[in-house]
């Protein structure tokens, strides 16, 4: 089913307007963005954007954890950050989390999904941070690309 959602960088740049944490639940996406693996030519350029490889059970467990322990935290479904040039890709279950960086909520989420060195405990539930400045730059570049594509 098609969804109209903001990308994470669009959400940060236009809606939240501050540094934001978000969580993804797709191991292939995490590996691609962490530089752990490059898709082979045979796999195709979008093989790392496979919604069937999203851990939907962990996503639901995360949402339940937030409802039970931090009910005032707003969660927003967002499309993932993908390289400029991608116009369409599947929803992989990523969630923007409206908790302040270094807040007790942020620390509770990190302690649940990261080890003591700050690395993900599992690649199918990875907590990320994108700054407002990064988001504005990425969003502006993507908007300029899209304007050029549809002129």
C-alpha cells in the first residue's frame, strides 16, 4: 500500500527543526549506510531497500516499549534517508522519535538498543541521529535534484 510520508531529512528540516533521533529496523539498510556491505551488481541497486527484510516484530516491540515507558514521546513514521537520485522506494519501518538528544528518554532508548560503546546491539534495530543542519542540506539537495528532474 502506498504511503505519503516525509523522508527523515524532510521531517527534521521542515517539521521538527532540531537534531533528531530515529530508529530503523532493516538490517540491509543499516549495513549499506554503515558501509558494512555494498550490494553486488547481480543484486541490483535497490536490493538494500527490501521491505521484506524489515524486522516488523522488533518495530512493534519498540512502539510498545515507548507506549509503556514514555507515553508522551511522539513517534512519526518516515521514509529512510537514501542517496540523491532515488525518487521512489519502499517504507522500511523507520520511526522518528521526538526525544531530545541526551535526555533521559534518549538515554533509555540507547541503553536498550546500543552496547556500552555506542554500537548497535543488532543491525535490525539501529538508533541514528541526524542534525538539523545535516537534514537541511540533504533536503535542499534532494529538492533541487527533483526540480531538475521534472522541469
